[in-house]
């Protein structure tokens, strides 16, 4: 039974920063804008078809850019064709509006039957009775082979009441979103610079030297028109911190560790790309033309690439490919892998049909083929992903990098581990002076750590209360 107290606890927690970037678990600075769809009532209805069989209506709430919205609409239509007595009412919204609208639906107790949710909200949603336990339904479906779906993705939506990552399944991964590093292959070739090694990451020093070679004044006005890098600190800092042997949180998930000197070193390195090495546009320059726009125009050598970008990047005026992120003191590349879950309301009138829709969108060959063809994600099915990555005739040629991130060096964003991500989000709230060179990284992490720890302690306390 849903406890009334749980609702009020939940409502203060569910609005968190997403991972990927667009598509996965997260947004970056190239998140697509799109029109908001129907956001009316989400109550279940049932009508009669001409053959007197009951038609069961489900509501499906999701978000994404224009290409992703179109792809999912087509897949839902395929599902309806295969399930003639099920009709799906789509509620679609732009990525930056989704969390607010989902919160409103929960507040109004009109939760959609099927909906996207962030992995970091799993504990709060389960403890408050929002999510349906999918375990028995999935086990009963002989067409689903969990061994052929990325374990990383499935485990993000497991919860045993104490620890996320284990126990029953409360959502299926819409996708896994490995946040890879892209480079402008055409730019390298024109400059006569050897192409990066797809199997061996640059060191930080090597990366800076190449970026400096590719930061060029092409018009002779004394100002660079082409830059080496253009990283958004909120979505790229993880790669530098982790590869340098540091992290935001310790292994017990109870202590904020940003005051580690290795963490400060990584943050300072990223700030130095702009202020010391001059290979990144300044904040002022980015206001005129942001880094994503520069990348799209072919004026930037290195830029992050997620699977959700592939459809947009089909029309780039240059050739691009993927490589590992530059490695810090560990000598190993690192980055994050995002994900969004698709779950069902614990109060849905039609749980079997709701889970059937989830399965079709996340684990069926038919549904996955349509979504991958639309170039909005990598396949959830491992055998399909292996075949897909081996095809070097489609862009990017080194799609294998995406799979290596999922299998090897990708991690979940730190906010996933805790009851809410307020402590983690705070880190980026006041970070701009560091990026602009006005505050050192060492001073920033020293002042920010106790504030973040206070919020983490509060999240731990809230989790304990929610269990009661």
C-alpha cells in the first residue's frame, strides 16, 4: 500500500539532473529542442472494438529530440499492430521539460502507465510505491533473454530495498548511452597530423599538444577561428577525474571525496585547457558561438559524441570518428555511460499490457531494429550490437568504441548511487569561476566539500526515513 507520507518525501526528491546527455541518461549542450505533445489526463480507459473485444488503453510518457520522438512513435505503432486490442496514448515532451512534467503527474496522482525515469530516482520511486515490480512479468516472458541485454543497463534498475543494483527489476533500460569522445578526422588530415590511435588514449600532455596544433587563426585577424576542444564541464569532467584516480564519492557512498588532490588536479587541467593552453573558446567567445555549433561547423577538433547524436551527425560537413578520452595518472581512459529506464506505474489498470510495451521497446528484436535504424541509440541486445558495431561502412566507423565503454571503461554518474543527487548537482552550480580561471581548483574543492557532504548526509537520512 502506498503510504501518504511517502508521496511528500518523494516530491521533494525527484527533480534531478539527468545523465546523458541526451538519450541516455543525460543532456549535454547539444540537447535538441522539440514541440510538447499532448499532456492531458493519463487515466486508463477501455473501449470496445467492432469484434466486441475490450480495447485497453495505455499512456506512454517519454521525451527526446525530434528524431527520437519520431522513432519511438513508429515503434509504438508497430506494437499496436502486433497487439490489436491495445492502444497507446503518447505523451511526449522536450528533454528539458520532462522531469517537471513527470513530477506534476506524480503530484496529481495521474501517473502514466509507462514512462521514462532516471536511474537515480529508482530508490525514491520504489519506496514511495510509484513503480511496478516487473520481475515476475519478465520471468514469465520466454522471449526475453536477460543474458543478451547489457548487464550494466539492467542492473541500474534493480533494487532490493536496501541497495540499488541488486534485487528485483523495476524498470528496463531504454538504452545505454556511452559518452564517447569524437574527433574531426578531416581536420587532422588537412593539417597533416597523424590520426589518433583508437586503441591507445592520448596522455594529458599529448592531448594538449595536438589540441594546440589544431587551434588556428585561419583568417589572419589574430584570433583563433578553429579550436582544439570545447568540453562542457558538467558532462566531460568525469572523464578527467576518473582517469586520474579520483572520484566524487567513496566506496561506501557516504563520503564526498572531491578534496582529494588528484580530483583538484583533474579539475585544474580542464580549466587550463581554456585559460592556460588557450585550446578552448573562452566563456565570452562561446556566447557568440557555442562549442556545439563550432563542432557542427567543422571548427573544433575534439568533442563528445553520444549514440543519440548519430542521426544528427549524419550530415556533418566533415568526417568524424571515435577514440578513447585522454588518460590521466592511471594511464586508463574513463567516461560515463548513461541510461534512462522505462517503468510502469504500480497503479496501472493493465500491468501485463504495460510490461508488454516495455518489453517491446527495450528487449524485442523488432522494436530494437527500428530504433537502431533511426540512429538514436546503440542496440540493447548484445548480439545485435556486436553485428552493428562491426559495420564500419556507417558513421562513425569506430562504433566499437561505444561497446568498449559499456563493457570496460564506462561508469554510472555519481548521483545514481544516492537517494537523491542534490549533493552532486551542487558541485556544478558555482563552478564557472574555476573554468574562467578566477578561482583555483584546489580552493574550490576545499570550500565545496563540506557543503556537498551536508547534502549527502541529508540524502542518507531521507533514505532511511523513506524505508519506514
